C-alpha cells in the first residue's frame, strides 16, 4: 500500500471498508479505471481519517462515499456522479444526473446507504487489497 501523501491532482475515494456494497463498488471502479486515476482508502483507516480532516470534510461524511478531487471533498450523490464521470465506457453519461436537484439525489443515496448493511451485509474487518492492487490503496502509518 502506498504511504506517500496524495498530490493535489489525485482522486482518492474513501469508502466504508466493512460494507459489502461499498467493497463491491471499489472493485467495480477498479475494473473500469484501467488508467488508475482513482486511489482508495477506507473511511475507518487512519489514512482515510487524515484525508477527511485535510480536505475539511465534516464527520457526517463517515456515512457516505467521499471523493477527494484536487483537494476538494465531495460526498453522497455528488461523489458517486463524479466517480462515474471518471470511468470508461458509458458510465460518464451518468454525470448528466447532476442536473437533478441535490436534495433529491441525496435522498435516494441516503435511502440505499441506510439499508446497505441489511441488504448487502458487512464484514468485521476492512477490505484487504490484492497484491496487484496495493499501490492503489493508501496505507495507515
């Protein structure tokens, strides 16, 4: 896992490391990000907490995916849509949903987030990346 700090132009996705839906989303993103534009850290990790603090993200961001892009943090639907925009194939087309009022987008996001453990399950420990993907994950330390 990478120990170096993120650079201003990097994109880091902070995710719930024990949530099966969130782990699946990370794997989905990795498969569609062959250029390796996104890096990852769990919200529960020291690296994730440091990044949240450095980006000035609020504590309630801990219940949401967080994208830190060019030093700015995005949460909930804004993060999801910005991540989709950075993927290959047709996924960037989803960014058109940004025109939907944020309150509506976030309400749908929060509904799924509220039920994610019940619907998809959770682990007792965070996702551990494979040897091939370790450089894409930020390390505690």
